């Protein structure tokens, strides 16, 4: 995974891979990295599961990632998702 992360930096030093994504692809990226299932994402975004699956495939391709594990590693490494949100008092 470290090699994959190093490849991201060397490919396009001006833009991070996630900056190439559409808004919906970015939402899907963050939700997948947070552990949400495709069906959960589809419900949350009012989309079909097939559409969410297409977004997942596109973002994996654009970011040159192979699977959800690499996707999650990328998101966590770049702190794109707060895994411990503050609890409102």
C-alpha cells in the first residue's frame, strides 16, 4: 500500500487523486471509506445501488485503486473523513 501511495504522488504532483472526482464520486469515496455498504450509500444519496456501484468503479479507476481496502487506506492517510466526529453536547 505504501508503494501505491507513493505512485499517487509521483503521477500528478499538482492535484491529489481525489480532486479528480466529481462531487458524487467524492461522496461515495468518503462513505465507502467510512464502512458504508453500497445499499446504505444508495439510500443516503437517493440513488440506485447500480448507480452507486458505477460511481465506485469510476472513482477506483480515476484514482488508480484496486479495491475498498486501498480506497480506505487512501482516505485515512489523507484524513478525508473524520472517523471520530465530536459529539454535540
